[in-house]
C-alpha cells in the first residue's frame, strides 16, 4: 500500500509554470507506475500523464504534450509534474495516483490516490 501527498499547486498567470510534487510513503514506491490526473469543476477526472516504474517510459494526454513533463525520483519516493506554458483550461485539481500495471490511463485502474492540489491559471 502507498499513501500519496501532492503539493506545489497555486495561482499562476497564463504562460507561466508550476511544478507539482507527489510524495509517497512506503518502501514499495518504485514498484508502481505513476500517473497525474486532473478534474475541473463540473467535469470528469481526466488523464494527464503517466510514467513507468523506472521512469524510462512516459505517456501524455494530447492536451498537455509538449508543455508538461512527468518524472520521478525513486530514491526520494517522489513523482513530479513540470507544467509550462500554462493555459486557463489547465485550471483544475491535480491528483497523483499509483497503478498496479503500466499502460493504463483510466482512473479506475489506479488504486491509490492523493488528496489533490489546486492549480488555477488566470488570464
């Protein structure tokens, strides 16, 4: 089992950057593929990015490709989401999550979730 805590959200202007962090408890962090999701008011939770256990393989939603970068540091039990060139439509609560297997982008296939961190992009 793993517990996840996100941080790094906040208010940023259009075109700005933020880096989200997700700290995990437990010794088994490196055994989980990790993902970032987001949920805007009135919308369903959507996939943003994911990476495999080693961090050598990544996958992004088309809406963030080229702007966001997911990475992990297994020695620090932390996964990151670097967000650049932010747009108003990026405004949402961002969640990190751990999956049992690599290659899935559906929220239902992620077993462990953090509490979320708010990202607001103002124009």
